[in-house]
C-alpha cells in the first residue's frame, strides 16, 4: 500500500529535495507551508506539472493547534501519516548580547516546539498500526555549537534529546525516531550568507571543501524511512563533509 509521507517545510531548499526523493520512491507526499507564504500555490502547480502529485496544507508548525488542525485535515483527505519528516526551521542569528526574547522564542517555537507539535499528532496512530517513521532534521550546530546561534543550537540540540527519549518509548511498536544533522548544505538558508564569509570562514571548516547537496540529505531521509532502516532508531546521523565528528 502507498505510504503517506508528511514533510514540514517542503517548499524550502532541503524540504523540496526530500519531497521529490520520497515521491520518486512511491510515497504520497504531503507538505506544509506557512500561512503567510504567498508563493505556495505557484510552487505546488510547478511541482505537480512535473508529475509529483504533491499535496500541500497551510500550517504554522510553531503552533500546536495549527498542527492539530492540519494533520486532522490530511488524515481526513488522504489517510493516516506513515512517515513524518520534521524539517521546517528558521534562523535568527545574532550574538547572545543582541538576542531578544522574541528572537529566542521564534527559533525555539519553530525549530523545537514544532517537533513536539507535529509528532504528537501522528504518534498514537503509528504505534496503533505498528509501523511508523519520524525523522527530525537537526543541524551540525546542535552538537558543535556556533557563534551567534545560541537559540538555533539549543533548539537543534533539543531535537536529539527528544529523538532519543521518544525512540525508547516506541521501540517495541514498529516505530523508529531518528535525527539527521546536516552540515552546510547549499540551500537558500546558506546561500544567504555573503560569499566572502562562505569562502573565508565556512568552506575552510569542511574537509571536503564544498557545501552538501540537498539531494544528499534527501537520500539519507529516504534510507531512514525505508524498511531496511528498521533497526536504526534513536540515532543522530551526521552528514557534513567531515566538518564535525562525534
Ligand atoms: P529553507 O529556509 O529553505 O526552508 C525552511 C522551510 O521551513 C520553509 O519551507 C518554510 O516555509 C518552513 N517554515 C519556517 N517557519 C515555518 C512555520 N512557522 N510554519 C511552517 N513552516 C515553516 O531552509 P532549509 O531547507 O535550508 O532548511 C530545512 C531544515 O534543515 C531546517 O530545519 C534547517 O534548520 C535545517 N538545516 C539546514 C541546513 C542548511 O545548510 N541549509 C544545515 C543544517 C540544518 P515557508 O517558506 O512557507 O515559511
């Protein structure tokens, strides 16, 4: 039977590659976009003109009730969710000295609370059916830390604790929960960094001397979502060109 895969933030750089990969493997792929996103329908039309058959729903992942309503609608329209990829995320980078409570809250709510908000909607169904995959997209900086990212690194590190704890609770129920920690991937989030900073500060940190490709992260998501990955749970898998090893 065709699986239903929900990828939050599927219209972003990494999310789009993940949606394409899962669709290519035969999943019915559903994504979410922020309620203020003005280009969502255009993206959806473009992708579906290419034959992907994606569905997209407005959802603010930082808001529990919005996630609840969104997943209820998806379940009513298409059926229960088998694979959840918690991918939506933002940055509000600045030193701790300059960081306001609003900058802290925005990043924690969007990157960490969202993981609870979405997973909460699907987990009982997954354990009841005895099969499910939850894949959380964290970051190398959740483990390594990064100057100007106290909010982001805290949120991304929080995903690891969430993953390890939840994976224990559902291990006997056929559900795996894993985290992927990408290094610098060439999406618009990273391409927004000025070229001179990329060349002088970022590429020298990466032994492979290049940014990762969204398709490389998507391939890892596809593996963790697969039947072959059934014994992988509670893991935090790095994909960073050798930038940071743990
Ligand atoms: P993008 O900025 O390209 O995409 C982010 C996505 O998140 C967008 O689709 C956006 O949707 C969505 N989003 C943001 N806020 C909300 C919200 N409140 N509700 C719903 N959706 C929201 O980023 P990337 O593709 O680069 O990053 C994807 C994930 O990978 C993030 O979690 C990021 O932290 C992580 N990551 C990325 C790395 C990189 O190098 N690019 C490295 C390590 C981790 P919309 O446009 O509709 O607002």
